[in-house]
C-alpha cells in the first residue's frame, strides 16, 4: 500500500512538472530594454520554424543595416509619402488587397515591418507569419519612435 501511494504521488509530481515546462515553453519570451518590451515568439512545426519578434529601434536598425532583408512600411500611401525608412516598400495594411500583395513577396529573406506607432504592423506581423514567412520582425513604437530620421 505504501509503495503504491509513493508511485501515484511520484507520477502526479512528474505530470505537474511536465505541464509547467510545457506552459513555460508555450509563452513568448519577453525582454525589457529601455522601458520597451521585446517579445519573441518561435513556432516550430514539422515543416519549419517561424520566428516573429518585436524589436527596439536599435535592434531593428541593426537588422536592416545587415542587409538582405525585406523592409515593409504598412502605413497608408499618404503616410508613406510623408517620410519613411530608406529602402522600405509600401504595402498598406488597411488596403483591401493587402493579403494578396503579401502573397507576391519572397519568403527567402527576413521581413522587417513597421507602421506609425506599432499597432498595424503588430497585426501585419501575424498575417505574415500565418502565411508562412519564416522570419518577421516588428518595430516597437513604429516610425513615430524611429530616432534615425
């Protein structure tokens, strides 16, 4: 009886530890830098790993300065014409054909996206990852927080 009770207790303890590890791995990692939170989500499937991450302006600049990336401004054409990050292409998140325009993009390069304040690009990040883009990075605070103008 005593050994059965120990066995059952050990098994319950094992399950609770396994559950804690699974929950810990399922939550995005958060890193706080200069009062801004950078969130990374890595989704592993049988076919591929998808990385989506919010970056500070400094991290974002380092990534785009590294080259061989796709830089996408998801603001409206009017906002885009008022100034943007050099090298960005404009694909308006609010346009009816936003999803179709994304379908025409290459998935061979990391995608760096931004809007004016980070809201639309945060939503666009999900669209990109849902469409299977393997690396998508979002600028925290958007173009309004971009200090390198």
